[in-house]
C-alpha cells in the first residue's frame, strides 16, 4: 500500500529516513551549507563518554531517559508526588497530573534567548530549559492552567482559554530587563490547546478535557499495561493542528517539516525533511512520566524515536568540528546577526526556517545515531538513545559551548526563535 506524503511525513520513520538522505548527500560533497569532517567524530564520542562517566560513574543503569521531568529537579518531582499522596490522590490521578504538567511545560520549552532567567523561590537564578521548566512548574502549582480554584494543579481546556500574554509574562518574570524570546508564540500554542483537548478523544472523559486523560486512553488500549510508543505518538500527533501551518499538504498541516535544496522534489514532496522535535521531546517526556508512575507500566518500541535536532546536540557537532559551516554561509549569518543587533557578533544567526538550519538539524539526527552506537561500544554497555541524549550529548553540548563562549554559553550557530520550534 502506498502511503500518501502528508501521512508519511508525520511518521517517526520518515524523520530518520529523510535525514539519512541528507547525510548521504554530505558524503558525496553535495550539501549546500555544511562540510562534514568525520575525522573529528572520535572527539565527540570521547567527550560524551567523559561527561557520562563524570555524571554517573559506572552506574549506567541509573541514567534516566532524556525527559522534561529531569529539568524540574529530582527533589521537586518527589515533593509533588508526596504532596499528592498526602492529599489523597490515587496513582491514576497522580499520573494524570504529571501528564498535565509535562504537556504544558514541553509546549513552552522553545529557546528563551540568552538574557532570560527565572528567579526561583529560594533566590536561585536559572535560565534556558531548566528555568523554563521550573517556571512552568510554579505556574502549574499556582493554578495558571486550571479553571477550578479548588483544583489548581491540573490543566483544563477552560483554564487554558483564560490565559493571556500578560499572565504568562508575569509567570515567566518577563520584563524589559529580563526579555524572553518568543513569549507570544508560547502563549499562542497554549491558547490553541483547548480546541485540541475538546476535539480529540484521547483527552476526554465525560465533560472533563485535559491532557492527563491520555493515561485513561492508553490504559484502555493496553490492558496488559505495556504501552506502545506508536500509541503515544498517535496521541501527540493529535496536537498537529496547534502548530503554525508553515507547510500544508492536502489541508494537512505538517508542523516541524521543512524543504531542503539538496533533496530533489520528484513530484511527491521528496525534498521535505520532517523533525517533529517538540513532538518527540513531548513523547520522550510523556513516556518517562508513564514509566515513573505507580501504575506498573512498561514501554515498548522506543527504537523508532530519533535524537532531538536542537541546538545543544547540533552545537556539539559544530564545536568539535564534525560539521563546518561553509565560509560564505558563516559570513551571511554574521551579517544577519549584525542586522538583528545580536550581542555576540562572532556567532552567525539564522531564522529557524532557513534551509541552512534544516541541513544542520538533519545531520544532527544522523550523528546522534552514530554517537549512540559508538558510546555503547566504547562503554561496553547497552543504553537507549534517550539515555545517551540525557547522560551525554545534551550536557556535552552545553559544556563545550560554555568553554568556547564563556560570556553567554550559547550555541555556535544562533537561531532566531519564535517560541514554537526549538
């Protein structure tokens, strides 16, 4: 049976297949924006191995999967569960609440920019993904996303409909002195979620419409408590109408899918490369929340997921010299950084939709597979790709960025964020 392009491009298989087509062009020196130098690859593997050992020693079984829950901090998550149990919430409702929290937290997790920080209740100042995570957790606890003041710690369609940019600016502590990139884009995503919650059966139980009801749906589909990744992906793909309709095929919005010049469109959209980064990040995080629950759930089919093509993982490859911007493209990015009054004018800047960024992200997906295999061989241990992302690549990307650009620790290539992709 032939699968139509708008269905194919929404599959996880398409992400890996199209990214490898881009990599194959690179091996033939047919890329438009990057050169590949695989002689530098061992440096990346060594760095990831070192970071993994520093963080976990030989206790590889202690490595958690890459997930939003890690950004909240172990203590904060444990305190939530303790509080919910003390309040009489059963394991099923606790799991629904975690799913609620994960959903909104991932949807606001696009890059916030180098200047934004969140001041925690203890006075700690935290930026980037962890800062966004803790801010979203605090807002969740305060009832920002619930319509019911007697049940604040939930996410409901009615509650999200009441959200405003001013409220979210307050929750994220945004000001002239503490600017956030893409604030409006984040709010617009959350404002679109109620329509999805009220339309998709995954999120409905009676008159209640909330992300957490996906647990009920999955338990009905999996009475043996073995959750298939494809089932969770189907739920996440149900969010598709939320994403900005950048590219549409036969009235189907594709989301995080982009054309690339090095692949030829032969009449069936063969030049389109899907990533679904936020959707995969959400899927990894939901799966982790399900596995951590007290419901005794298992997950099967993780191998179809890919590495996440975002700036930490991609930056690791650029900073170690595996991927090198062609000189004219570097100059183009520097000119754009100057035009946009970027703080660090040694870092090239591009729009998220720029074909250069598409090429970078596609190569990142492929090299994350290669790093996964190489790290397992080097450590002589079996790890999931999600564990390698968490233990090594993301942290190593941040570490080398801080070493090479100590003034801000940002990536070697900056992406102008609208709050909905990266």
